[in-house]
């Protein structure tokens, strides 16, 4: 049950801080990539394939970081 609650807490947090929370179904991969590249959002839950959308938007020398999350405690 603890893992389920942690999962639900994560979904609640993602909904609360969703860049498109006013209309979550309106998400557009190109606009969302631009928001990340311009620093309007800090995380994008996508795979590395998303770089094809972002490559032309990123300024030379910009830094990005990634992180991994574990459900194990």
C-alpha cells in the first residue's frame, strides 16, 4: 500500500506543477520543448528522443541536467 500512496503522491505533485495544468490535454510537443529550452519549465517527462524537438531551440553553451528517481527506500 505504501508504494501505491507514493505513486499517487507523485501524480498529485505532477498535476499541481504541470506547465499545462490549466488545460492538460492541450499539450503540444513543440511548444512544450520550447518552454523547457527557454526555462519556463524545469522538467519534461520525455525520453531522449525529445532532443530532436529541442536542438534548434537551445542556445550554444546551455546546460541541462538529468536525474534518476528510485522507488526503493
